């Protein structure tokens, strides 16, 4: 009977919706929502997520939303910890959804710094190594800056906190008055709320179990792949195993163990073990940078990203590497000098970089204009309907569940105020400190340049936060690219305009990005009854963690690998892309190779046209929803520089999700984020021991070679002769 009563009580609780399910749960004051255990857990998870974001940044720059993963990991770690304490009678405070929200906020804020810090984009673009790849007039001492931890720490602490104060005064207007949805923040809040209900706790236990299994499997598979990664010494290895054909080389120099790679449709590879030799033939359809990378990380990313994103990446790779680049390569000696290095921006590399930049800028300009227009129209509509909305609200007094939820959430959201004077004075003081510090770190950027940036930034922060609330799209990187063009051209190449443009990008991105992240967190806190003060302070705490952890994690990879090498494990494509934008700002179109400007203009307007077609179809064609099949312009551009290998991985992730949804849509919805998060985290965290092994000088024990068909015949003949 007792068991039946308990079951009925649980079933009754499961029938409750919204805040009614938490009527019996006490909401602790904001000072007890931020606990020592939540801070320790946040710090540990921040290290994990910084490694993940850093690896994604240094490989492709494609980063999915990690909010759900952060919430799930936070719940898993602290739930396990509190369960152990409860078992031994040491649990004094229960694990609440508000504490879960604090952990998620702190972790996302920290990993957000890994993105906005620019260690794989604008900061890396300042380095002499990236400058040497691009060449041109910007390759001078005043337009480069040697990377070191000292100034990176100082720069991040100087610029990362200003944005937090720029948007705080508008939180009530954004959340309560305009009722912006902030889809990622809302989804995270619903996930956290579900974890803390009886039914949700059961599901969460299964999700955590699957996450742990996929994490271990991904980590062990990455370890297995490492054994075949003896690439540094012999130019072969795991990457070669997965790529099968990366570059176009037709020479075989056996004395140097150099790998011959041609463009034939049939390739073969040899796996050389101490006492045996295996030979397998694999057909290839597209010979240049099209291969399955065996990357658990990007299979997981593909399962999280929408289908059209992954398909767009693949289409972009086919257009560029399957047609455009081979066609331009035939113009070698006609459009550009045949004597240029492969990495020169005045050769084929210039077409790859600047055409990709044109598409990215076209997409960014369109979305900036679209978002500013939509923000203005929405504000006008909100103002004109204000009275009607108030009258409807006053007349509708039915005690519905939604009204109860809104009443409770509004009460707690307004309970702990952050005074206006704190936000305004905080922004002014931090801006002054930042102006002094940044102008000292980057002498090319004068104090009045940074002052102009900080005068403009609050407006852009509002627009980005508002647009993010409507569409879930943050345009921080687009505002940063526009800042590069403006400030690099303002300073000029002779006065270090390349560095000035890249540094101004960091100032602008940090403000705009952290402002929209904070507003997302306010929305999550609103829906979980977490105090705005606990949200703000956890965001500050996470930002401080990120300012310390991000440079250290980046430096870990920077010392272990050749970061920015187009042919290496960590090409960091956006380092050269951002530097290319800054070169455009200081040198103008004269820096482009022949006919590159014409092609760039075509692709710039093509990106705008694609977005216009998508939005028109979305608004006016609702029957078949054809807009779902229009490619994303930004994603079309990313493979232009990198190739299609990661797009194939991500499309395989989409295929797995599609089959799963066809078999059981609800299970796919419940467990796909957990599976994908485990795949991403497992392989990403293998980067820690792999980097340690690289720093220690330890090589993988097994290497592989890929042979073109003619060379394969010669090697086979040699082996046959040796056995006679």
C-alpha cells in the first residue's frame, strides 16, 4: 500500500505543469544559490568545455550550442556528489534547479570566452606565423604581435567584463516587457526544470548513463586513432589514414619516406606494422580534401546542428573544392604568379580566403541590416500595442496555469534588483580601465579609437541581444568583422592598422557577445526562479574563469602543435581569414589577386541573395516550407578554405539522427543531445593526453603510407622480389 501511495504521489506530481510542480520546493535566497560546490563544479566543467571549444576553434571554427550539454553535465556531476553525501548523512543543502542554473551559466560564460577571446581568430591572426602565410604589405613588425600569455591575460581581463554591465539595465524590458523568447535559454531552462521533477529525474539518469558510455567510447576511439598518428616524422599517420588523399603530389621520394598522393580515382594505403603489411584498395570519387575523418567530435556536432547547416557545409565544399578551386588552379601563371608559395594570399590561397570572406561578410551585412530593421519594427509594434496589451491583461483574471507561472516568475525576477547606478558606473569605470589597458597592450590602437568603440558598443549590444531573443542568432562575430574593416582603414597600414583592426574586433566582440549571453542567462534564470543577482554573479565568475582558463588551454595546444598550419592537425582557419579582412581594410582591393575582386563581389551578393530568398520563402510560402531547403550562406563559405572533410563527418551525424528519428522520434529527441555531447567531449578531452605526449616528444608507434596506383605497383613488385 505504501508503494502504491508513493507511486500515486509521483504520478500526481508528473501531471503538474510549470511552477505548480515545484510548489513544495523552497526557493533559497540568491546567496545560497551560489555555493562552494557549485563553484568547484563550474570550474572543473569550465576546463572541460574550454578544451572542447578550443579544439573546435582550432580545427574548423564550427561550434554548436553547448548550453544543453553544460546543463546536463552540471546535473550529472552535482547530483552524483549530493547522492553520495546524502547516503552518508552529510548533505546539508539540497541540490536545486537554481543551483543547476548557476552551474550552467558559469560554464557557458567561461566557454563563451574561449570563443570571444579570439585565440583561434583575431588574436592568432596577429602572430608573425600567420602573417608570413599571407604575405603582402601587412607582413611588417608593426603589423604583427608575438603571442604570449602575459598580454593575453591582460587583454581578456580588460575587455571581457565591460559587456556584462552594458545590458543589465535593460533586462526587465527584454524579459518582462517584450517577452523575448531566447530559444536557447528557454530550452535550457525547460531541461533543468525537467531534471528536478520525478519523471524528469528518471529520464536524466538514463541520459547521463548514455552520455558516460558515449564519452568513454569516443575517448577510447581517439586513443586507438593516436596509435596510427606517427605523422610528424614520416608525413603519414592517422590523419593520412582518414584522409586518403589530401594534397596533389606526384613524386615519391622513398629515402625521405615522403607520401605520394595523386588525383587518380583509385587509391590504396598500406598499414605498416612491425612484422606484417596489410593492403586495401579504396575508391575515391572526389580527390581533393574529401574524406571521412573518423572524428567522433564532428559526428556529434552534426547530430546537434540542424540538417540544413550540415548539408550547406557539404554543398559549399563541393562547389569550392570540387569545381571552383581546380578551375582557378588552371589559371596559375595567368591570373597569379607560378612562383608564389602555396600559402601566399596573392596566389590560389588568396582566392580561397577572400572569396570565403566575401560570402561571410555578405551574410553578416544582410543579417545586421535585417536584425536592425526587425528590431526597429518590433519596438514600434510593441509601443503601438502597449495599451491594448495592458487592457487585455487586466480583463483576463482566470486563474490559469500560465498566469500562475508568470506571476511567480515575475515576482522572483524582480525580487533581487541590480541598481541602475551599479550598471552604469560599472560600465564607465571598466571602459576607462579597458581604454588605458588596451592602448598600452596595442600601441597601434589609440585611446580615442577604443573610446569610439565603447560609445558604439552598447547600441550594438542591445541590437544583438534583442535579435538573439527573437531568432537565437548572435551576430557578435559579424560586428567584430565590421569593426576590423573600420578601424584598420582608420589607422592605416603604416601605423599598424592590421593589428589595430584585429584588436578592435576583440573589443567589439567581447562586449556584444557577453551581453547577449547574459540576457540568455537572465531568461534561463527567469524560467527556473534563479535570482538575477545569482545569474549576474555567476556570469561574472564564469567570465573570470574563462579569462584564466582560455589562454592556458590555448597555450597548451600552441606549444604542443603547429597551430595555424593549413596542413596540420589544427589549421585554425579563421586566424588567416580575420587577418585577411584586416588586410582588406588597410590595403583595399589592391591586395587581391587578378579577378579575385570580381569573384568576391559575385559571392558577396550571392550570399545576400540566398538570405533574401530564404526569408521571402519563410514568410510567404508556408504550405510546403521550402525555405527549410535553402542553404545557409555562412556555412557555404566555411569549407571554401578548409575543405569538405568535417562536413562529411557532420553529415554522417545528421544521417544517424535522421535514421534514429525515423525509428523512434521521441527517443531521438530525449537521448540525441546526451549521445552527441559524449561524442564531442570524449574525443576533445583526448586532446589533453595527446598534447602532453607531443610535448614529451613521444611518437605514435604505428605509421601509414598512401600510395598512388603506379607507385603501389612498384612497391608491390619490390616486395614480391624481396620474397623470392
